[in-house]
C-alpha cells in the first residue's frame, strides 16, 4: 500500500505564532495522494489550503510551527529535510502552478530565461534545455513557441501565461504537480481549455496532481479523489463519486447545495451557509462546524470529533452522520 | 524603440528652449536698463548705446530670444564680458572637471549604497538593517558642504593625508588624489538615498508572487536574490539618479567652492557674483542640457532594462 | 451658545490635546523618535531663548582674544575677530528657525492653495501647474538661488523667497494628489449629491485628512530648508555680515581653518544636530501615523 502512494501526509499540525496567540492553521490533517491520481482539495478561503501547500513545498512563513506530523514523499519525510534537500526536490520532483498568472512570472526576464533557469540542476546542455522548454510550450498550446521563447510575460494574455506556468512546472517531469487554484483568475472558457490540457498532459506523463480549488465543477470533472477542508481540518474525503453523489458531512452537503451549478430552478435568493468561518486563534472545544450545522447535537459541542470511515475509502469527521450512514 | 528615443530627444530640446527663454526673460525683467545690468554701472553712455545696438537689444524680446537660440544652435554662446574669450571655450574648459567629480561621487555611492540597501532588505529587521537605516538617514540629513568642510578639517588639516585645495598638478595620480575628498563629499548623501531606495524597493519586490514562484521552483537563493529580485528592484534607482542631476549639480557647486576645484559650479558662482552675464547664460544653458541629457539617458536605460516600458508608448 | 455646545467644544479641544499627548508618547517610545524629540526640543529652547543663554554680545569684537579654544569664558571659543562663537551660534539658530518656519509656512499655504486649484480645477490648469512643479523641483536649487540673488541681491529676504519658491511644489503636489483622490471618492460624490458646498467639502472633509501628512512633510522639510539657508549664507548670498547665521560662521571659520578648527566645528555641529533631530523626529512621526510604512509591519 505504501509504495502506491507518492505522498502520504499523516497527522499534520501547523500553527502560526502571532502576538494574539498561536493560530492553528492545520489540525490533524491526513491526506494521501496515490500514484498517478488527481486529488482535489476543496474549501473556502481560510480553510488551510495555502498552508497545506506551503507545508508540502517547505515555504512556510518564519513564524510557522509544525507541531506534529509526517509527510512521506518518495520514501522520506519532507518535514525532516534540510532546506538544501528541499530545494533539490522543488521544481524537480514536486512542481507548482500558482493562482494568479498575471503576477506569477518575473516581469523583466524572458519566459525562455525563466524556463531554462529552472532546469539548472539538469546536466544537459543549454540547447537541450531550450529544446525541452520549447517542446513543452507547444504541448501546452502556445503557438509559435520558437519565436515566442524570447518574449516577456506581459506580451502574453492571462490564459497564455497560465499555460506557460504549467509548461514550466511540467517540463521537468515531476512526480507531483501542485496546482494552487490555477483557474480561479481565468474566465470560464479559458478554464475549460486549461483543465482539458492539464488532464491530457497528466495522462501522458503519469504524474500525480494535487489540485486545490473552490470551484466544485472543475473538481468534479478533473479529480479522482476529493478532500474537503474546513477551518484547518479535513472534514470529508473520498473518491470523487463518494463526495459528489454521497456527500456525508454536513459542510460538504451544504457546499454542494450552494453551488450555483446545482440549482435546478430559477430563484431570486441563492442558498448560503449562515454564519462565519471560525477564528483560528479561538477554536471551539467541540466540532468546528457546530455553529453552522443543521444536524448538530449538544454532544457535538463538547468533544472534538475524530475522522471515521463510513465506507471503503470514504471518511468523514462527523459522529452524528457517520452513525446514520453506517447503521 | 527608436521612435521612443526620438520622442525623448525632441522633448529634451523643447525643455532646453523653454528654460533658456525663461532665463533670458528673467534677466530682462530686472528693473532698470538691461544694458547697465549686463555691463555694470561703470560703462559710459556711448559704450552702452554701442553695445545695445550690437547686442540687438533694441529689437523686441521674442526676436532676441530667437536670435540667441539660433546662435546656440550654431554653437555660439556669446562672449565673456571681461576677458573677451568665447563663452564656449570657458565653459567647456571647466565642464570636464565637474563631470569627473559628479561621476566619481555617484560612482562610489552606487558601489556602497546599493549593496547596503540589498543587505538591509535581505536581513530585514536585523541589527544590520537598523544600522543601515540610521546611517542612511544621517547621510541624507547632513548637508554636502558640511561633509566637505569636515573632511577637509579631518583629512587635510588635521591628518594631512589628502590635499584640500585644487585639482592637482596635472598628473593623473595627483588629479585622482585631489578628487578623493570632493567625490566623498558629493557622494555621501547619495549613499543614504540609494540604500533607502534599494531597501524599500527590494522589500516590495520580495513580497510579490513571482518571487514565491521562483523559490517554489527550487532556484538557488543567490539566484533569486540577485537575478530575480535585485535586478527588478534596481529600476527605481536609475530614475532617481537621472532626476537627481539637479541635486548633484548643487552639491558640485558647494564642493568646488570648498575645495577650490575648477568646474562649472564654481564658474557659475563666480560669474554671477561678478555679474558676468554671458558666462552665466552659457553655463546655465550647458547645465540645462546636461540635465535633459541625464534624464533622457536614465529613461533610455530604464527602457532597455525593463521590457515592459518598451511597448507602452 | 448653550451649555451643551460649550461642553462639546471643550471636549473637542481636550480631545485634540490628548491626541497630541499620545502622539508624543508614541514617538518617544521609539529610540530614534526619542532622540529626535530631545534634539528638537533642545534646539528650540536654545534658539527661542538665545538672548537669555548668550554669554556675550554676538557681534562684540575683541581681536586680542581671536581664535581662542573653548573655555569657561567662551564655551565654543572665539572666531577671527574675537567674537564669542557660542553666542553667535545661538543667534544663528534663531535665524535658521525663523527662516525655516516662516518660509515653510508661506510655502505650505501657497502650495496648499495651488494644490487645491490643480485638483479641483480644469485639466489644463492641472497640467500646467504640474509641469511648473516638476520643472522647479528638478532644477538645481543652487543655480536658481544664484540667479535670484543676482537679480535681488543677497539678504535674508532673498533666501526666504528662494526657499518658498523651491518648496511650494512639494506641498502643492501632495495636496493635489489628496484632492484628486478625494474628488473622486465615493463619499464626496455623495456629499455633492446632497448639495454640500465647495468650501464645506474642503474645510470639513479634506483639510483634516491633509493636515497630518502636511505637518509630517513640513517637519521633514525643516532640515532641508535649514541646510539651504546655511549653504547659501555660506556662499555669501544670505544674511550680510556681521549677522551670525550658521552659514556665515562656517564661511568665516573655513577661511581661517588653519588658524583654528573651532569656528568650523562650532558652526557645523548645530546644523547637524538640528537636521538630524528634525529628520529622526519626522521619520518617527511618519512611522506612528502610517503603520504601513513601519519596518516591522
């Protein structure tokens, strides 16, 4: 089982030390990425997605504290690695595509320079690196890549820049690609194109993808497995069918209800989840979703729920609904 | 790119024309007889009438300005009132000294100021950062002429390591020796300006998303700092230096006077105090040209280094 | 005036004083701010009370005691004419402060007016004013000063004119950008929609916002102006001898630098203390008022 997963995160706890106390941004996070799979992470702003990504690539802020946990990648724990070892992995074995294509590339260096710079650990010649980059650019759909190789980021549109970012990330053929809301800043038509392209490339190259987004439609189309996060915790995870057809955590259910794509009848009032995301430095003692939940009991407030398996590969952090499911 | 260059040069010529016209008009707005002002009170009425005719002062003002500008375009800046040498010769004799002074001043300021600012930003909030901060503010606050005077007091009068006066006996080594203290005085304030600007600029760039991307791709820290951050952060300093030519020239005036160095600053000062108007006009004109050249040059360098500017216009 | 209105006015005034007190507290909390505050207060006290602190007549000549080193009788020694440097420096401080406060005050008012005009007026007025401001700002100050002195002769008034003209753009620009920002802001559009007059907008909404930054700008400007005054006096274009501006003290001292270092030291140190003091104070004020610029934010 272990060798079939390229990334296994167990019991990850990350906090940020601030003047107001420690913000517990991630609590008891377990996440597995099987070989060649696309795992989606869904959640609102503040649910811990960014912290999760930063933890994996080792770019947490200076005031971050990893209080417990392990992240086994290709056989060794990322958390125990030195900065030098991490740097060897970043951009080689683990690559990333960021959220905003307009600001993700250095404005005064040509895209060619940036793409070649990233390959600095590679022993091949400069021409070979150039050829590899140009090849990758054409694979992501950049027209006339030979000429445009020396162009600057501002000479490309947003959609093109995101493709370039994907090309940069995949040209080194990483084991794991982390996509941090790559289509959030793009309009719908571009989004579809990018997702399709990503899917094709992934099938060709066989890498695994950790796809973070709050766009449920994209997650449903692209991902094999889904992890739902709320307030720093994993509240539900399972296969994409499990999540979208048999959503079992109250938060996931609400999320699907509120997705505009799921609304069948025209209406003047869109459904929302009443209440607010909790403050991370003043965590409640019980379930984190308690104050916004329709299914809660008093017991939910008293003890912090553990994550339980309700069917094979499908886990939720809700004792109330877990009991209903398994009975 | 070429179009941009031509546009800037035309703008420069326009600026020079306007400045000269303004100055010419200012001189003629002085209450009283312009000829008396130009020649001084000692000239006799006949000479005044002669000069007035010869200088075309009986013509309307716009005609005079045009004539002056026409002369300038042909390279004729008029004649020195007292020594009867062409202003051209006088000014261009002195100009190189000022240029060497300004270049060496700003040169050492760049060599020291930019690395200081870079360190302060990379080690933000550390002891180095705070020290650089205080030093920068102090360098900016202390006036150039005081730095000049005190360096003379310390290094020339008290320690007798370096000369205090003049530009040397003609040999290169002597010239350089005489340039050390003046260049120090001119450059010290700039160390402060540059360090602060580079620090602020780098901090701003460091917070931008593309720096995170560069790190996320595992680039070596020194690559990230120098190729990806510093190169971008340096852009504002180019503009600052280009626009700072005004400050540099002011500093040059004080420095040349304190060190009794030859140069256009001292030339202007002496010309003004002796009411040698043609020399004043010629020097101010040359100064304005220098100013326009320097800002245009800075803009051009900016356009070369920052590709975003090239396609904007 | 009803009692309630009087009470409100008292509250507002005491609130303002309390705010001032708290600002001073916050500035004094920073080491640099405390140092700046101390230096500024020190300079102000010595300048305002120059006549009381002086030990001698500043212009009293006593050639036999020329170039004396500092002693109990002459705290900072004597210059080439045997005049007591300490007393001259104190009077020089008065002049420096007078020039800076008056010039900056006038420049501020004119700049404020021009900035308002540029912001509220038609586009072409704005463009012309901006061109003017930029040209004045980038033109070498000394060159401009030389030109003005040539036309009007050297005097304290000439220096003040030079300072005022060169400093107007600084305030003008700042007021203009605030005006432009405010002109298009939502709540001003609302105010105008309900018929608020031009002057009401300026006095009730704009000025309170602009006063703080203007004052900070002015305090950062004082060292610059003092430097200009000292520099121009040093070049002989300012106050005429025997009036002891810091610049003239330095000028005299520099001519005789080989005879005695004390005039030059004594003339320069007050300039340095004053400029550093106001600069540190200004920087601290800016940190206190604009947390975005704080180094540790």
